[in-house]
C-alpha cells in the first residue's frame, strides 16, 4: 500500500526571515488521523493512506502534515528547504484549506477529507470535481463528504490570505513534501533569530 505525496507548504507571515533560513532535516514519525482511500489518479487506480502525516523538523516537536504530491512515497528522513508556492498548482487554495481546517481535524474521516480536498485542488484546480478529471474519488470512500464540504468552502478571493511557503524535498534523498503548520517554520527561523540577537553592537 502506498502512502504517496510530495510537497510541504508552510503558512507564515515571516517571509524575510524564512527565506534566509537554511535547510532542515525532516523525520517521518508515523500517521495521525487517516483512513485508507481508493482513488484514481491520472488514469491509475490507487489505494493510499489519506490524512495526517506526523513529522519532526530538525528534531523539533511532532507536527501534523498533509501530502501535496501523489507521485512520490515518503522516506524516513530527508532534507528540505523553503520555496515559493508558485510551484504548486492551486498553491494558495491548498494553503487556505490547510490553514483553515487542519487544526480542527479530530477524526479519521475529517483528516481523509482534508487530504482528498488538497489532492483535488492540486490535480484538477481548473475544474474542481471529485467525480471527474485527473483525480477522482467515489462517493463511498472515507472522507468524501468531508472533502466536498472543504472544497465548497473555498473562497473566490485570496488577496488577504497570508502567502504560503513550500517546503521542497532537496539534496540527495527523494521523498514526498508535505503541508506543515506555521510553528514548524521556527526550525528554519530560529537559527536566523539567534544569529541576529548574538550580533554585537557596532562601536
């Protein structure tokens, strides 16, 4: 069974500090709320875990992440760096879904539904429809109804929504990238802040 996906989006307003930060090690801890979902992706039938993916960044606290790529499976450890959300199809909408709903997920169905909604936007952003397009999920699958609710709640304007970041897999190890909550950015921002505060005043 595959637990597939690939790109981590971090929502934060600390853009300058985050961009200055270095790469970090990401550790796969296990699954949180999730369910097994049968779906069709680009004409291929797949059976995957859909829901929370638990990770640590630079040995920090455990965070709940969500997949944004069905082409890559996860590894135990990999190196990732922050990048632009422009690399994601529907990146701002995906960031909105995560920022709005991820913190309230407390059932397997809700977690699967949020993951399905994210995959739908990522794959078929121009025409969101769970029953058609390149990403399809049948109505009898776990999380289907929750996904419809999340997708229906997508606003038409994202002007005031904080710009998201994408945590890209990089370096030698190929692994999926994931959407992560804002506190995870401190793994990147922390060393920058420490360096700034340690800087001695000029004479």
